[in-house]
C-alpha cells in the first residue's frame, strides 16, 4: 500500500557515552581488545532515559503507520572525550558502538535519515566521528545545515541554536528573524519550520511570525557537572523529541517527567 502523508521526527543531543545521557541497558567497554572487554550496565539516570527513548519511538510507530517517516538528528550523537571530564566512557570507539546499537533500529524505521553535524568537541575533529556514524547508518543527507522540502513545507535543520538565559525568556523569535533575514538576502523562500539543538532546552517562537516557526529542541542528556555549573538553579531537564505529522507540530513527547535527579524534599 502506498504511503500517504509524512511524519518528521527531530531528535538531537543524545550525547551517547556520557554517564548522564542515553545509553543501551548493557554495553561493552574496550571493544578494541577482547582480553580487556567488559560488559557494563546502564546507571539509574541512563535506565530512565532509555525508558523515555523506547516510549518515544513507540509513539512514533503509532503515528507513522502508512506515512513516510523522516528522521533528523541535530548532532552531538556521542559525547566524545572532552574537557577532562570523567563523566563519560573513556574510549570513543566504545561510544560509537553504543550509538550504532541505539540508532540502527531508528534508521531501519526511517524512509529518510538526515544527519546534522554538531559541536566539534563532541563530534570529533572536523566532525570525523559523527560523520562516520552517519555513514555507517547510511544516512541520506549529512551536513552542517540542511534545508529540505517536505511535502511542500520548507524545513531548516542545523545544530547550534540560541535560548534565553532565564526560564521566562526565549531567544527563539530573535534567532528565527536572523535566519529568515539570511534566507531573504539569499533570495531563497523563507523556511516554514526551523529546528535547532545544542542548548538542551525546549523553546518555541510560536506565532511571532506568520509562516515561520523556530523550535529549539530538547535532548536526551540530563545534567553533567558542567550543566550544574552553568544552570544550577534549574533542576528539570527537557528530555524528548519533536514530531511534525502532516505539517502539524506535535510537542507531546518533548518534555518527559520523572527524571531520577529531579527536585525532592527530604525530611530532616
């Protein structure tokens, strides 16, 4: 039966390999040497994120029946080894194996897979690690910035976005205006939807502009020590992804609740 309509799924900032990010329930360290190889279980944070991941794709499955499925990853697939952090798997090769085990089932679902290159500190020098992952997944399109026509809707994808520094402020409308101006000066039709990652925060320009909407997407990583340093007064993390079903944005699975590191009241 021919597929009718489409579902666009936008995910990003999975940071696989971080101890506070999405992970397989079991994974192997030191894949490079069978004598050193050891199996590791996901920690409490990772198990919760994996539950969210599975629930998210179960929901996608219900919405993509008889529809074309397009998946876009906004980059920072793996965490890599960076900033002298100890909150990560120490070998990038192990992180890549973890990422492929999680993303291969996603690729098998997708009719089209778009891979956006993220931050070099996470993606490898000149994005080599991330590009290799997308190649292994047989991604249809890979780049720093990609503009796609999806059923007549112009959609812009890139990694780096902008957010407000407080929960009651947002950088989404200003960033949307900046991008719209760049399109206009290039003589290109303005995008209808713009997706950005990097900030791990869900923000939305909404109805600020008549035919253009920018969504700053959530992630699949809870806070690291660095995150607590730069945003220590906000405990909640925006975990999930965004769907666009036949042109309609669906944010119902973009903010999962119940994270293990959420605020709790202790009795003293």
